[in-house]
């Protein structure tokens, strides 16, 4: 387990997989004979094995290791509730892998189990973790066209994050922005709830802009990224294209400043924002009225 982590940590993923596979096979045999003595080490070893598998995009094997890990942690949690937090962590890793492989029905079941656990677990960040799990649940629900469920889970998550942001704005406002975008704005933009989606996206941009005004160094990069998210959504919907152009112009200005200081980090997003801005500039002078009407 330690060797697997060490090898994976320095990018030697093939060797890590070989070591991890060997360790898991041994511990599976030992845990069959004496579960109480070896189940924890088996669970940890499966977690370690999943990292290099995911790093090399061997997602089917990573899912298999993740499912075995969930079973191991579930056995531990049944005997000792203190392991339930580790179970939720392992379930979340599995959920991300299932999403990456397009297995959305299984992803929904996985995140629903996480949400059920989060609702009753005692943890210093219990409410925030529950909100994040609800947000994670909205993506596979949207992929399955369960839009009413998306709305319900997203609204619950955002309500939790609003309360937390009122109690401690500095700690939770950035997470509220993320919740408005990922929990409601983007999933609803895929559905027939476009007006709701747009309202949440605009609120997120307004909040992120205030954060950027208060602390430009910390929040301007995220503002530029969020502006480009909204631009892509508006273009895909052929809606509010004048607003999309204004957002693209603002993103270009921010990325231009950032790229001047750190070209390696920000040149690529600057180029993308320039391309989208120029595309909108080329389109709008000739088709402004028609495209704006078409978006409604």
C-alpha cells in the first residue's frame, strides 16, 4: 500500500498498479480467513490501487477497484459507524469514475447513498459536505433527463450554501457560486428550465464579480472562467448574445491582464476568450435583432 502510493506519487503508475494488484490479491485471501484483522488494510489498498488506474485512464479497472473498496468500507462501517465517513469518501471517488464512464444510473444510486449518509453523519463540515454531495447528484440526474429531481436537489444544496454564506461569507460565498452554477445553472440549462438556469448563472456572475472586487488576486481568475461558462451557454442556446459579447469582452480583459503576468497559465484561456469574442463580434452586427429574437 505504501509502496503503491509512493510509486504513483512520482508518476510510476504501471509499477504502482503491479504492486497494488499484488497487495490487494494477498489481502483479499487474508481477509477471507480473518476479516476483522485484514479488512481495513484491504480497503486502504483498494483505495491506493484506484489512483494509478485512474491516472492511466483504465477506468473499468478503477471502477472495479472502487466497487470492491466500497464493499470493504461498508463491511467496516456495519461493524463500527466510525468508518462511515471513509465509506462516503470512497463512494464519492466511485461516483466520479462512474460518471466518467457514462454509467449514470449507477452514479445516481451511488450519490443517493452518499446523500443519505451525509444527512445523518456528525462532522464539523456536515452541511457543506451534504450540499456538495447534492450538487454532484445533479449531473447524472440531468443526463438521465430527471429535471424535476435536478431542480429539487440543486435548490436544496443552494439553500444550504446560502445559509452558510450568510453565517460566514468569506468561507462560503465561493462555494455558493459553485453551487449556483454546477448545482442549478448548468444542469437546468440542459432542460426546459432555461429561465431558471439563466437567473442562477447571472446571480453567480454577480456574486463572483463582487468577490473579485474585494480580492482581485484571489477571485479574478474564477470570474473570468465563470464569464466564459456563461458565454458558452448563451451561444449554445442562441440567447442573450449581446450579454454574451459583453461577458466575453470582460473575460478577454481579465485574461489579458493575467496572461501578461503568467503566460503559461493563462494564454490558452485568453486565446479561447478572444476566439469567442471575435465570433460574437462577427455575428452580431449583421444578425443582432434576429438572433436575439430567436433566443426567446
